[in-house]
C-alpha cells in the first residue's frame, strides 16, 4: 500500500483526482483515485506481478487534479522511493 497525503490550500474544498505518473515495471494500481472534499489521506493498494522488477524505484509520483475557484488546477507530487521485493 502507498499512503498519499493531500495538502489543501484555501477553503474551496473540491474532490481531487489522483493518478500515478509512473509505476515500476510489473506493478499496477488503479487508473484514478478520487479524494472526497473532506478527505486528506488515503492508502492505495499496488500489486506486483511475479515477474515485477525487484529493487528500489525512485520515481514514484502522482498527479492531482481538481478545481479551485472554478479554475482547473493540476499539481505533480515530488518523486518518492519504494522498494519492490
């Protein structure tokens, strides 16, 4: 599981769609996950195939999209590392 923490700015809380930008070879997750307007944390289950590449993957990141004050907003997270075993 991967824990995602959302930092909101302002008081116009809207749903936020989150997508993984890149996953390690052989690892899959949901196409898109949506945070509810009152939700700031979520754990997302990732699955590794038997032949998934083993080792450290340092480019795990998500893209979050929402609306704020009727404007489309897109934010990319910084990369984090995960290990596949």
